C-alpha cells in the first residue's frame, strides 16, 4: 500500500509512507506533470515491512508532481501512483 505524502502541499520536504506485503523489488519514482522522470527515491530489494521515504523538492519549481510505487515479487507486480503539490 502507498499512502498520500504528508504534508501536501509541501515546501521543500515531504514524507511518503508505504507498506510491502512480502519480500520483493521496490521502485519509487517521481514524475513531473508531463510524465518526465524527476528522480528515483527507491530501487532495491526490500523485506516485508512498513517504510518511510523523504522527498526534498528544494530544486523544483512549484507545481503538481506524481510519485509511483512499483512492487514486484515473483509473478506479482503492483503499481500505484499518487499526486503531490510543491508550493513555494
């Protein structure tokens, strides 16, 4: 599961919580409003647990951005995308 970032809107740092049901590969990326990849926050194998990642947008302009979590474990692949707002 992927939670809404907090705070939202934010300046310049926000936290993103997510839960992994079983061990697997986790990728979390941030995209701009046009779908251009901004950064990769996570790209590694993780154990089943609850995690918090922090995103620093100090180098970004105000606007809407998206963060996408992709979880892969064996033949199972889940993706979820949520919207966040940077307000400077």
